């Protein structure tokens, strides 16, 4: 009953937001970000610290301006999430421009499966939701949220567009099966992963614990890795960009291969973030732990 009531309220709010002029919603989002930065500094210090680490060449004024734009990005994410609930699939599809989709079609011809290397950039939920509507057979690993209500809300929207969902527990056989069927599996690559599941590689000039699962998967399956990311051009308008495949480098031992290719993937996502830094997840504690605990090259 509680979930049904909250879903009803969210649908009502979604209808309202989709009727409000975008110029007003953008003004509201910027004002909310201003209030967040100056009056409700939750995680603001973490965002500022992360930006200082990533951009030591920027002045303090530039860092603070970028942080405020980043806070506005989170407000826009929330607005877009709610708006999507009552958009028709055709309306939603028209809000996404897909660049270089021919790269995916060429890769699918090789019948090796595709690992979509991506980050929490732009509207990553919209990226995933848009893929099936553009005839890209995407599946993602879904970790249940602590909140049952929000888990229901998000799951409903993912299922609405036909997105394939993978349970995280013992997911490797399922992933390998999908790849053997020439499907696309999304791998978000920008979150902290402590050893032994992760290794420390360079990210923005600093060691960051990064999952080695993708490199291990590619070494085992010969899957094609395609960098894919989204970025916002305006509130409710997104570009889904696909880049050329990243060749797997075999440089020596198994460990050396894993390290080298994990570094390649880390560099690729760093380049994505540098294109649109105001739209990345700086609110996440990316640099932590001790690199000495991991294999180093």
C-alpha cells in the first residue's frame, strides 16, 4: 500500500514537471544547488576535495564554481528521473541523440559480445534506458537499493524500456552466457573497489582502487570493449556517445595483462569525465585505501 501510494504521488509529480516550462525548472535547479552549497553543505566538502585532487592546476575560484555546477547536475538528475516516469517511450527516445551507433553495429557483426565501458556521467540511468529503444541489447548488473520504495520506483522504469537486469550474486555465468549470445553488458567502471577484487591504477594522476573484473572477463572471453557515456546538453536532453573499441593488450603474465588493461580502461573513463567534469559523480569517495595492498606494475 505504501509503495502504491508513493508511486501514485511520483506519477502526479512527474506529470506536473512535464507540464512546467523547462526554463522554470532550470531556474529552480540552479537555486536549489545554490541553497545546497551555501546552506546545506552535505557532502560539499567531499566534492571540493575530490575536485582539488583531480584538478590541482585550477584556482580555488574555479574549483568552487565547478562544485556548484556539479550540485546543479544532481538536482537535474532527480528532476529527469521523475520526468521519465510519465513520458511515453517515443517521447523519451526523442530526448536522446545517439552518436556513432554504427560502431556498435560493426562490433556486433563480430559475434563476440560487447562490454560497454561506462561511468556515472551525465544521466547514466537515461543512458541505460535509452539503449533498448535504439535497438542496442543492453543488460546491466543491478545491486538492490537499501530503500524498498526507491528500489521499486527505479526497477519499474528500467523494466518499462526493456532493459535487461542481471542479479549481482554469482553473476559471472550469466554475463558470459549473454556475451556468448552477442549481447551488450554494461560495466560502470568509476567506483572504488578494494583488493582483492580491485587493483590500484592511475585515475586523474592518483592511485584509485579499480575493479579488475572487466579485464579478467575480456582475457577469458575475448569480448569487445566499447567506451560508452552520456552527457546532458540541456535539462531533459541527452547525448549517448559511443567510442571506438579498446583493443585488449597482452603484455606478459596474467597479472600484467590485468593491470595494463585495467589502466587502459581507467584512462578511457578519465577522458570521458574530462569532457564534462560538472556532470560526473564527484560526490563519491573515489580515492581511498593503500596502493601497497595491490599488485603494481
